[in-house]
């Protein structure tokens, strides 16, 4: 009698929301959908992130560019100059976002969100399906 062939393990990709924590460990939500292709999972994550970007002030809760942008406030102000957006003189970036949001173009808002490299909601995670 021959042994049944062992199936090759497959990689699966899922999207999970990063949960902020004060601990030194990463924490994520449970995935809602699994994907066979990483590109499909990334497209799903991008769509979920786009929904949240439309509704969220990235500088709420006293967050500032030093916390959210690689290169900190200096790099962020250079980006604003490149985008022809006035910088904020004080430290209340949340108020700046609220005041400027409707005057920004979609391209300007997208460029700002893309610069927020330390600000992720949904990311693609990889696991292996045995069987």
C-alpha cells in the first residue's frame, strides 16, 4: 500500500488591522478574508486604508509629523512646500489638517498620507496553509 502524497504547503495572505499598543509587540485584528495572491490582499488593504483616509485626521489625538513621518517635521514641511501648501506655525497639526483639508486637492491629500510612513491601519500578513 502506498502512502498518500503529502500536499505542498501554500502561502496565504490576509489583511489585518494594526492595533496601536504601548507594548513592544505588534497586535492585529483577526483577518476577515484570505487571499491566494499577495497582490489581491494588498489591493484589499489599499481599499480599506483609502476608506479610512477619507474620514480620518492623521494628526488627531495630538499626533505630529515627528511621530508619523520619516524625517520628522522638517521633512514634512519640505513636502508641504513642494505641494505648495502653507505649513502650520504652531504645534497643533490636527487643527492645521482640519483648516486645510477642503482646500487640498486629492493629489495633495494622497501625497501627505503617503508620507505618513509610520501610520498604517491595514497591512498584509502572510501565513502558511498546510494540507
